[in-house]
C-alpha cells in the first residue's frame, strides 16, 4: 500500500528537481498522453470497485488508446487539421463517465456499510 505513495513522492521530487521544457509543437501530444493515462487509471479503479479488474485489459487499453490517440494527433498535424480535439473530447467523456461510476459505487458501498453498521449496533442494544 505504501509503494504507490512512495512512487508519487519520488515523482514529485524528481519533477521539482529536474526541470526541462518541451517545444510547443509537442503540446497536443502531451495533452492527449496525459488524458490517455488518466482514462486508463480511472478505468482500472472502476474495474477494481466493480470487481471486474483485469491487468491485461488495463495495460492493453493504456497502450492501444495512447497509440491510437497519438496517431490521430500525428495524422491531424500531417493533413493540417486539429484532430487532437477529437481525442481530447473522447477521453474527456470517458473520464467523466468513469468518475461518475466510481462515485456511485463508492457512495453505494459507503451507504451499505453504514446501514449494516447501524443495524448491527441496533440489534446489540435490544
């Protein structure tokens, strides 16, 4: 459980220590890559909460979605059309859908545990 927090801390520390700049032409690729990562991460969290997690699906989705989105951005640059807006829109919709499902699952589990706890304490008193 502590390993993800250690990785987060080390990543934050590395980001603060080593600074680098990317050319502005990489901005569409970076934005799509960040959204692809966030989409895959939230899809994995959703899978865990719904007891349907599969690591192979998570990793294949991460690489295939990221590759397809990068290819879409590249093709858009090549033909002179901002196709990265399509990838941003699709990933944005998927991220909000995953967040809504995660929120519903979390609230329903919290309410179920809260009701179970209240019912068990009520039965003990009687």
